[in-house]
């Protein structure tokens, strides 16, 4: 399973997004059971995409994240390519569909 870099401020999130060509954010809250159940599945899925940098944001600790990305629920999964949002999934995530979306982008950017 791939580990996610813990991002503890909005500045760290912005820097993370802009420093990496492919940046993935997993935004969750500590009291969210869906978030806890989905995280290991996402970490496993991301084993297929080694060039994507993974970041994790606790929405309770970084309150500004909700306004910055118009987040109304958690978990939220965001994929950025060169700082631009390409994929957004929230709450109930179908991993097979997410995998297909990521694969299309990944193949165009990396290969």
C-alpha cells in the first residue's frame, strides 16, 4: 500500500499541487467511517500509478480546505494535473470507475 503525505495547511496543499505534475488529494475527517474504510482501498489502487504523488488532508484540521475546493462532504478525492483539477469523487466512490478515469489520464501524461 502506498502512503499519503500528510498536508497540514492550505499552503502545504497548494505547494503540493503545484510541485507535482500528478497530484492526488484524499480529504477526510477523523470521525468519518466511510473515509476510514475507503482509504486503504485507495492506497491499494494507487499502487498502479507510481508517478502520482499522494496527499492526505484532515478537513477538521485544515478548515479552509472546504472553501478552497468547494467541499461539502467527505471523503473527497481530487486528481490534479499540473495544478488543474481533472477528477473529483466524493462520498460514495466506485473504485473501478475511478481506476478507469485515472488510467486514461495517467496514460496520456506519463506514457
